[in-house]
């Protein structure tokens, strides 16, 4: 009994203690300040808790309100299908979209109602808080779709729906930029599902669109050495596999292993798109990618991330391997001057001694990033004879002059990597505001003494992107998009490629965020003549003049070369060429050109390296498009470029996105030589067609440089060609 009384007293004491404690706690006021100059207000704990509730933010609500409208249009489009097509694939797709997006609309409405939020979008000012509903079809497009039937309906339906799905992904990306967005676990799962599901369906729809294409290059079957091929107005003369030591015999496709993560092996991993899986993969220790080419007399040198290979060309243009040089470090772009080979090196793992084991310490005197120089007078035993260390490595280089009055070679170096540690190279300075010594916003001017290449050095690093009035180094494109539905373009703090035209004393720079025309009358001090931008360009990659330097073709490497960017739904002005006329030192835009054949999700495809085909009276450009193959463009009419020949193979792998295809394709002495990144080296020749006659083809083969060595081709140095009388 006493125990029970004591227990009751104890319980009463706890209740009273809790009560009075809470009074004491709550006795302290909770204050919410107002705007400056206005009185603060006192609020209760319920309001305080409500303010502190961060389970969702305004942008979450706005996203769902807009996504409901966005999804509703998808229902409108999909419900047009049953009366306008009998394609089972389209009908099944439309039914799936109808069902899934109707369910998602129900979820979004429930989520909003449970939180007492409006289903209908409230008015928002254009202050950055609202997001555009990207990918929405216009009413005129819907009307056009409604008027079509059969295949015409199928094609437009797929294009509109792909763009619509892509818009939903962009809306998710916009939402994710807001701190605290999708914090709610249920909403976060939904947002992830939107992205995953839309990407998977985009891949499906791209495949359906490819099947509807009449282009022979569409839907070629895959294979490393036995893929399907499509060819027009070209003849494939030879295909050489990579030499021994330049591929992994256990992984010839150069497939990248997947990172280990919690989703591996389950349904979530299987649900990922091809591009998502590729981005979740690991690079191997060594890269064996073939890169650029250079030619001298009957010698072809093919660069590689792993070194370079020397080939001898016979009278029919067919290469025979003479020797291989192992010297890892990427990128391996090459040029030839006399008996010297110049090679670009950019990777952090590159070593002074060409070793394969990388660098063992940070910083390291063993590391090499910059320009290597080899003596190739003995083709069977090339010898490294010079090095020029640079702050950002060497992605590409351009031979400006093969011989100055004092017997030196002048080279422009373009480094695109991170800035080296100053402890490793004392001339390297990071991008510190106000410090104009930074290695950014510059190119390197390098001198190579022909007789003493070991004395090669940087002699100047002009700040070619500086504002002409203020002197601010970052004087050109600052990075970012150009407005609604435009590309996000890289900041202009480097040149990827600079193509020089010494006889005209000009150069064209593809400089990440801008295309630039330079005056190189004084090769040590290049100056800007004109600068252009393009709202559809992501990364200005390379430049090629026509034969008389009155036009220039710039390329956009959208996706960095490792992504599929020639899908049926990708814009034709993204990852494309931009053609400019040169008038009084100004670049005047004329048109865009993109390889027209739709490619698969497993084919990395974007504009890459090429050269002029010297046909008298015409402007012909042969170009590599990675796994988009080879395309010949006639841009004699700058405003209306047309494709006149092509070659393409199916993807390297049917399931995985492999970085492969043609890195470069160049015309040399009547033949085309293309470096396949994974497969090897291909040789082609033109055959007569309605576009080029037999006489024109023969004259092109007989063309020769008007100055300098008779038989020499370096990719970023253009010499005007002439023809026999």
C-alpha cells in the first residue's frame, strides 16, 4: 500500500515537473524579425515549427504544378495515336505513356493536396523562381500532328514526344539547382523516376525513329571488326587493326568497367539509360585510343594516347607498319617538320622517360605535360630529343613556321587541362582574382631550334582573350547558356585547336566558348581580328579554312566526343559545323551542317577533325564524326552545304556506349586516311559521281602546296594548294 502511494506521488511529481518546465521553456518569447526599420513580431511555437518545416520548398510546388500541365500535354499527344496509325510499336508506346503519365499526374495532385497546396499554378513573376516548361509542343505542332497519318504521323509523334520527354528531364535539372529541392523522400523518388523513365523511353523512341529512316547508315548492326557498313561515292581500300602493344588483347573493345555501387545487379541498375551507365564507368590505367595523323613524303604517323605508329605508304596509298613507339601520356596529336616529330602530351600520368607506370609522387619531377620532340630520321628507331614543359599540358599544337631566319620552328600550344602545381613548374599560377600571371586565358608560343631541339622553350604566352579596352584577361565568353533553349557553352579560357594559314597571315582558333580569327603577321604576337559565338555550340573544337582562306568551318564538340549526339532527335545545329565567310577580316555566319544519318544511343557521335579536299573551283571538306563515320561536305555554296559522300559502320558494341569511331580523317595525295579510335586505320578513295567527276578527282590527287615541302601535311597548318597546268 505504501508502495502504491509513493508511486502515485512520484507520477504526480513528474507530471507537475513537466508542466512547469514547459511553462518555463515557453515563457521565453519566439521572435520573427521583419524588414529593416519595421517592428519584429512575436510568434507561437506552432508558427515557428511551420517556418522550420523544410520538407518541401516553393520550387517543389511550382515544379509539380507545371509538371502536371506538362504531363497532360503528353496525354493529348499520345491519345491522337489510335486513330492515326496502325503501327503496333507506336500504339504500344502511346498506351504506355498514357497510362504511366496519367498515374503520375494522380500522384502529383495527391502530393499537393495532402499539403494544402494548389494544383493549378499560381501567378509567379519572372524572377528566377519559376521554371519554363521545356519541350512543350506548340499548338501549331499539335495541329500538324493531328493532320498526319501512318508513317508521317509516326515520325512527327516520335520527334515531338522525344523533345517533350527531354523537356521533362530539363525541368528536373532546373529543380535540382535549387537548394533544398526534392528534400521530401517521396518527392525525391518521384523526381528520380521521372528522369530515369524519360531517358529510357527516349532511347526506345530514338530506336523507333532510326527504323523509320531511309538512310542506309541508320540501324547498322554492331561489331568490333564485323559491323555492318554503309558507303556512298567512296571505296574502302584497306582496314588495318591496331598494332601489337596498342590494345588490350583481353579487352579489344576498350569497354570500361562499371563502378561498384549499391544499385549494381538489381532492377535499378538495369533501368539506367545507356548514357547513365557510361557515366558510371571507370577508365582503365592506360588508354590505347588512336588520335591524330601527320604525313611526310610516303610516311604516315598515327598518334595515340599510348605513343605513335609509323607507317610507310606504297604507290597505291596502302600503309605498312614500320615501327611503333610506346610513350603514354595522351593526347598524342602529331606534326612533322623535317626529321622532327612534335607530339602533344596532356595527361597527368605522362612521364619524362615515356614510362608506363605513371607518376609516383605529388608534385613530381618525373611528370611530363607539354610538347615532346622526337628525331625520326631513323624510322626504325625514333629518339626523344627535346621536351617543353607547359602549365596546362598540350592538348593540340600548331606548326606556325617550319623554319625562321634563325633556323627555328614556331609552334602554338593549346593546353586545356588543369594548371600544374607551382612546386612542379614554377611559372604556373592558378586563377587568382587580380593576378594576371595565371596560366588561363593564354596560348603558348614555343620555339624549337632545328639543330638543337633540346633547347626548345616557351618564348611567349600571349593573353589572347583579354578585353581590348580594360585589359581584363577573361574578356570573352564567360560560360553558361545563351538564353532559353540554347546550349550551355564552355568558358573561353583556352583554345582547343588553332589552325594557321601562314601565307594569308591569319589563323582560326576554336577556343572553347568562341570562334576567333587571328592576325599572325607577327607570329610571336597573335592579335584578334574578330570573335564570334553560337548559341548552339557547346565547345568550339576545331577550325578549317577553304583553299583560298576566304571561308572557315568551325566544329562543335558537344558532349566532348564521348556522348551520342547524332540521335534522331538531336538538334541539327548542335554538335555541328558552323560555316563562316571571311570578309575584310570579319567572320560572317552562313550556315550549319551536321552529318544527317540518325545514330544509336551506343554510338558516340559529334563533329570532329577533317581536312580540305583540293578539288579546283570547289570547297570540299572531309570530316570524322566518331561513330557517325566519315562525311564529305561540299560547302562551295556557304549557305547551302550538302553531303556528297560517306562511310559508316555500326556501333562497336550493342549494349555499351564505347568511345570509338573516327578521330580524324584527312586527304593526302589522292587518298583518305581515317584513324579509328578503337578499331585501327582505314584507307579510302573517291569514286566518280554526280557530285565529282573523274577529272576532278584526278586533279585533286595531283594538287601540291604552293610553298614549302612538296609532300607534307600537318593537321593544324594549312598551305594553299595548286594544280599542274
